[in-house]
C-alpha cells in the first residue's frame, strides 16, 4: 500500500459507499460542499479496492448491500486502514445491529432517513475524535524519539540542558546536589544519574532523611552491631552498606540534624563508616546523590546546615525547573503519564481540557499533574478525556489565566509597566483619532491625568 498517511493531508478525505445511486451522489455533493475530499463506491467490493489504493479519514457506508455488507466492510477497514473511522447507515436498524456495529468498532450509526445536519454533526465529531487520536499517536512518537531521558519527559530548553548535565555528570564519581520544588522529579534525576553511570549494575538505595526519627537515623544509615542498644538482637547493615558499589540517594538532606551532618561529612570524606556499637570502621564504596526542596545556601548562612558538608555534597548542582516555567512540556507529560497510569487504554485529551492544564500554575508540579490525571482516568472511561473530570478547584482557577506570565529569567518591573502604559496610551489615542478627551474616557482617566502621563512618556 502507498505510504500516504492521514497526517499528510489538509482536507479530510471521505469515502461514501451505498448501492443507491441517487443517495450516493447526493451525499458526495453535500460533503464536497462542506469542504471535504469525497470519493464514492457502489458496493463493498468496490470500496475495498479503493481502500487498498487510498487512505481515508472516514468511510460512510450503508449497512445492507449486495455481496460485502457494511459490517464486513467495517472488519476489512480495520484490517487495511487502522486509522480510518467508519460510520454506518441503514433504513433497517435494530438494537442488535447497533450494538454489534459499535462492538466491532464503528464510530457511529445513522438511521435512514436522517437529517443533513445530523450527518454533518456525526462526521464533524468523528473527524475531531480522529484528529485527537492522531495527535496522541504523534505525541507517542515524539516521546519515543526525542523528548525522554529515562523517566524524565520534556522538550523545553531547561529540560534539554538538564539532560546534557546528567549525561556529563553520570559517568563521574562526583557527589551531586539536586534542588527543586516538591514534585519536580528529583528522585527520577537521581535514578537517571545512577542508570547512566558505571555503578548501574549496583543498587540504587533511596532514603528520605526527613521521614526517619532522629534517634533512628544513625543506625538506619550506618547500621548497628548486635547488642548495641536495647532491642538490637541482630546485627544490621545500614543503607551505606546496602548501597555499596551503587548509589545512595539522600532525599530532603537539609532535614538532617546537626550531629548526623557531622557523621555524614566524615563518611563522605573518609569513605569509611562505623556502625552503632562497633569498635572499628570499615570502608564503603558508595556514590552519594542528595536532594532538597530548600535553599541550602540560606540554611548555611543561618547556621542550621554545615558549610563543609554543603560543599562536599554540592560538587555538581542540578536545579530542576518547576512545571509552571516549562508549560510547553505539559502535553508531553500528559501523554507519558496517561501511558503510565492506563497502559491498556488509548487515551486522548480534549483541547478544552488541555487548555485548562496549560493555564494552571501547578504548585505541586509534575506530581500534582499525575494526581489530577489519575483522577480523570478513574472518573472518565472514555477514550477522550474532557473537562468534566477535573477537580472543581483546578477547573475554576484555570479558567482565569494570568494576564501576564513572569518569564523564567525575571524582568525589570518598572520598565515593563512603562512599556505597557505607553502601548495602551498609544492604542487609545489611535482608536480615538487623537482626541485626548475621548482617549481619557476610554482609559478611565481624567483629562489632566492623561495629559500628565503623555508628557511623562514623551508622547
């Protein structure tokens, strides 16, 4: 078959199949008038010949025809052209036929005689559904080809720069400090560093330093000997030993209490640890990757985090961007998360829902986006997710996007406001043909205030 695909055409291409000549010709004329490319076939056999030579976006076919009927044509379309949708027409509709047609994959079912507007609506809905499905496929291809780095997803400049840094730092033995807001994927970055390092065959051991009671942290990290304290009935290897030959990921490292900061610093400097209750130290071969959502440099200045430990951890610093600073990554993330959360379903996202997702500022970052999509997939079993499955608070907040978005690099507020004021004044004067009194009313200003602003800006 030719390599032509639906993605290469501009106007949707339709095939009308009906053994009634007058109806077939009428449908072709009407649909051509709607701007579609339209071919026709007098029966199922002729339709199959056309399908073998040409890709169509949609086949509109009668159900009862001599020879190859509509249901058999539907099965053949699904075999030959998996991207082509089928809408069936019949004057002999029964509930059983409708159920069977939908079960076999027909997009919709029209009962003759039908109104022209009804047909137009069904075709528009079908082609809109197909466009979403094809966009979904395109995003899958993009994800597979260019915009993934292990479990990380994104094509924004910040993410591309992050991928390059990971590739450069991973083969080394340097300690890495990953910073970023909660939910930005710090552990995913740590795992990517491990998987692309010579230590990949070893273990990746993760621990949240803020989740372990202070009195248990030392034994958790370094282990203990039998009898070291009440309840220590067995010797226990700590996480440093468990990660030997691999990577130890210390999440929320800024939560470490002062006495543990001292012990961790010594372990990093000497590459040796002493389990609780042990008489001697022993060597460990561990690469440490740490992460925090706090400003560690500020904590160093405040005296709550040791400066020498900060320097030891911060040999290479990776800063993860929040999701609100890379909205261009949201469609790719939505596609990847839908694949992860519902691998057995082919999910597309309605344009209106995507607009809401793009307008929201995502204080919880990618983790919050994943939670929202999981909710949507639970509440909406359709192939195309709509806004009705969004949480009410997100839906309400996303409908009023900010008038201005602060760029990642920041801006000079006074200069920016002056530019905005200049443009609005200029537009008001142009709209009012230079009549200042009318321009003042248009802007809600007094004439004196308008004149002052114009003088100040040199207009």
